[in-house]
C-alpha cells in the first residue's frame, strides 16, 4: 500500500509522523508533494519519505491519496493533477469546508472519497477525526482509511450532514479548551500561584480529566459528582459556574461555530 500527500504542511506532517511512528507503512511507501522547497526537503529528512514538487508523481503512485492543501487553493491544485487520479485510488480529504459533492465535481468524475475533519491535536498524536465516506468506498477501504487517521489520534465515522457539528465541537474546540486553561490559570494567579506553575497545573488537570473519562467510560456527570463532596469547595465552584451560564455559553459557542461552518 502506498500513501500519497498533496501538501505537507502542519497537519499532513502530523499524519506522516504518525504513520511512520506506528509502522502502518514503511517510509519508502509514503510520497509527498508540496510547492515549498523547504517542506520537500525537511519532510524527507525528518521522516525518510520520498518527496517531490510534482503532484502528478504523487497521484500516479498513491493507493490512498491525502488532500492536505488549503481550501482556497484546492480547485487550482486539483486541476493540475485530476487527469492522473486512478479510479481505484481512495482520496482522503482533510480540507475544511469541502464537501463530498464539491470534491467529486472538482475531480470531474466518480471517485472513492473520504471527507475528514481532524483537529490541531494531531500535532501531538492526539487528534479526534471525523470521517465521512461516499458510497464508492468499500468496507475494507474505509477500515484502512480509519487506520491511517488513527495513526495520529482517534477517528470515528460520522454522516456528512454532521460535519458542521464536528467543526463546532472538535474542529474549533481546541480554542475553547485553551481559553478555559488560560482562565483557570488566571484564577490561580489571582490566588497567589506563579503564572508558569498555574499553566502547568491547569493543562494537566484538563488532560488528566479527559483521560479519566475516556479510560473509564464513565459519564462526565458521574465523574463530576464524584468530585463534588457535600457542602465542599467543588460544589461551591460549580454553583458559581451555573449562575454565570457556563454550560449555556459553551453550547452557544459550538452552535455558533457550526453555523459559521455551514455559511462558508
């Protein structure tokens, strides 16, 4: 199996790193194309993969072809190699906002397609990626596509109609979490903790709490209740968050991002 990348920026780099680290394919079976001389050189040196500035070379070889270019350049880039895409190639697109219908129209013919939405946690191998295949992708091909996506985190199949919700939740979500971490640290600083230490504590508590939920499979409400002792400090803090509309603000934020995604 050969995997090709059109574009080798940050997200593609995270994917390539995950594939190489997990040994899903050998570096020699990965080929990446990019217009940047620096990226062509650095990805080859860092991961031992084959790189080129000629996208057509990538397209002709790839069994699974990852579209990782910026959405605004997508049509122009695809026009340059669409005639060379083989019928049996599975195209995996991580381009935000580009639907399965758009991709098929841009390619100009029926093609096996998997539309994906990863997030920036891919850079540390902890992404959550939504994947929506079209009807031409077989069960085995989808399984392989998910293995590729899981090389840099978790991946799950969702209907394409939910992609805007995915954007509002996990696509934009890292920004909400970083704001929360910053606010937590500010609170600790106000209580006298040094800034650097406050950031470390806040980030680790978010990471540890998330891991606890994922590893135990417990409902977040149950885990919250485990921390809230009767008449204790935590329930007092939870009361303040509820009074300030914490849940409603988060729900509104996800909905606003999803709405904006539909408008793009």
